[in-house]
């Protein structure tokens, strides 16, 4: 039997919505090419309807996730890191494959994001990026039961009572990932969001490496202990999805970094229209552990509740 004329079966990566892997309802796909210009795989081209479905899944998953114990959320994030460790080679290969036909894509992404610090990510190999992403997830797994002491406080009051400020999750958060670094950028934006008990609808970056890495990460999440709907991942085009995110009244906040100015403007306009929290970071060097692993990455996505309690005289 000869195999010289055999055609490879290229994989089509699906979306991750509510713990399942649906194709886009539009039926569209996006091709990812290798270094030779040959198509190596496809990813689904998410539509506005897919985004609305993902928001519905995130909203449904919010109540049990936000009321899970901090210890349990930490264990689940750590389990996700364990699963990523087991797929290190596959994640690194996804980054390399998608980036092979995009020379200079990191440079363009950094310049378009209003800062040169992101250029430091060019020095990080695909293997190192995967390890940094895993370590970042482990860091926020550790923060799940500690950030409350940093962001909350026992307020001094004059009277026979205590006054406590306690952080609580904001709700459904849209995570808009940069084009580079492909995996680390998405994980660094996602981890502080779900660490605090929020649920997430993620829009992957538009580079080939970002789309492939996000798709493989979706497979990691689905096979870990993350409950369905807590993390939803869409691969698509920002110009189609971001206006829906900005206008959607069931999205409570946005976490984005190193995206182009036009996309950032669309997201910030959502603040005026429906008062959602929008945090767009610029010029972020995701490989900087001190900057990216701070609990202040959690702070934009919690609400502070003040509790009064009488004390014994």
C-alpha cells in the first residue's frame, strides 16, 4: 500500500462553551498556516451568536463558582496547571506552528499596544513561555485564599461595632487576549479573573499562534476540574466580537492587554453605555513575574462589600 498520495487530515479546533466543544454556529473557520505556507489546521471563526451563548454559559456557572470555597478554587486552578504541565510539548508546538508564518508579529503587536516593554516577550522561547504560563497559573492558585487579606480590611470606627471591607467577585468578565505572547498573554489575563470567583468569556488573540494556543488550552480546561461554563474560549475576529462585548449588559467587566488602540476604544466605550468595569493594560511585559503575579491584577474584578457587626461592650 502506498501513502505517497495520501492527504493529511488537518484538525479543526472547536470553541469551548459551557464545557463542550461546539463548532461555530456560522460554520466559518480560520486557517492556520505553517512556515511553508501550507495549512496545518483550522480554528472556528466565532460569531456574535457564539459570544452570546458563551456569556449565557458563564452567567449560569457564576453562582456555584463564586460560592465555592477559596481552597477549592485554588485546587482547581492548580489542577489546571497540572494538566498544562502534561501538555507542555503540545502547547509549545502550537505556539511554534502558529508563529512560523508570522515573522515580526510580536514586534507589531507591541508597537500597536502603545509600549516597547512588550518587546521583551520576543526573547522568550515557546518552551519557556509555556512554563511561564504554568507558573503564573500556580501563582494565582495560591492567591485564591490570600488576596482577601490584601484587598480587604478591618476599618477603624468609633463605636461599639466592627466594620469590615470584604472583596467579592464582580461577575462575568470578558478576557481579550493579545496576539503575543500567545499562551502566556491569555493565561495571565484569565488567572486573576477566575481566581477571585468570576467566570470568563475569553477572546483569543488574532495571530495564528494565539489561536492555536487558546484552542489547546481549551482542551486542557475541559479535561481538568474546571466546571463547565467557568471558562469559555472563542477564536475569532476582534472587530466582530468586541462591539458585542462592549454593549452586552450581562458582561460585568473586561480584562484586556496590549491590543490595538481601536479595539481598546471600542471596549472603553462600554463603560459609558452600561457601566461595566473595563481594564485595558498597555505595554505589559508578561514575562515580568513581579508585575504579572501581583494581587493588584485581581483588584479590578472584585467589588468591595462593607459589613458592620456589633461588638461586646
